[in-house]
């Protein structure tokens, strides 16, 4: 089973709202990732968690706040977003945080976020 | 720095025919991994195939094969016997253990349309 789940599937929020995106995997993976994908563009890395510790923050604005409460769960807390933050947010996980050794990242279905 | 180039924004293929999607990459790392993902309109990124830089043989997974030419730094995806369900965006991606960026760098993608 290579399933990564994400909720909600769709989210509409105002610029003053606070919301959270949730990602869950039960494959025993120890690395989890958040990507942002704008329309007709490839995914761009936002954050990497390895063994529940934040390992990479790609200079993401502080209005995006990641959290990894345990090895199966990854959250992305959203606050005071801008309309340009509207995008597909993808979560992924891999067995370990090691690229060249073939650690495949498995993606969830994404959350389509619209900021009004 | 790593870079992935996909020069075909869009491709058409007739059902049951084979199609090749091009991917070239640039890296100075000796050890890296190359991946292909499929993204239907629903948004989920589906892992298709992986090739390690030290693998001697080209990877194959069912109807998918990866034509890996290391000296030319190319990793083309070949889909045999195309099906209507293959219509999607296809991304080539790479990762490396040595750059400190153990996450995926994606190409710009190729949109494949399979015609009946």
C-alpha cells in the first residue's frame, strides 16, 4: 500500500482566515514533504521533515507553518495568506530522506487552495 | 545545482502506439536518481519508474521503460501500447544525496494526449 491521504481536497479561504492542511501516511515512512504547485507549473518544494524534524525550509513565508506531530502525520497551518498563494498543495512521503539510493516519494492527491 | 529539461510541452500519440517523452538533466553529482511521475487532471502525482545513476540496465515497469543514456545525460520515458488513460502531464525529476537537497527537482513537464 503506497497511500498518502490529504484533507481537505478543496479549500477556499479569505486572507484573514486561519486554516490547516492535513497529510497522513501509514507506510512507516520517516521523511515527509510539502510541495506547492501553481497551474501549468511543476511542483516546488516547500518543506522537508525527516524523523519528525524540520530538515529543509525553502525560504517559505512565515504565513505557512508546518508541523509534524508524529511520524505518520504532517500538517500545514495557513494564516493571512495572499491570493497568489492559491495553488495545489501536495504532500509526499518516502521511506527515508535519501534521493540517489532510490527512495521514491509517494504523493497524496493534493489540496486545491483558493485564497480570496 | 541540478536542472531537468523537458523540451516537449505537448505530445500527441495514437492509441496503441508507442511514444517517447524526452528528459535531459544536468548535475555535477556522481550519484543521483531519476524519476518519472504522471499527473492526471485530478492532480495526484503517480510514480511510474526510477533509474539510479549507477544502474547498468535501463529500468522497466510494465508498459513503461526508461531509456537512460548517462553520457548524454538523458533519461527518456518510453510508453508502449498507449492507452486513452495515459493522457496526462508527465514530469521527469531527479534527486541527489550530495547537494544537501534530498528532494525532487522537477522538469517543466510534457502534456501527453492519446487519441483514439
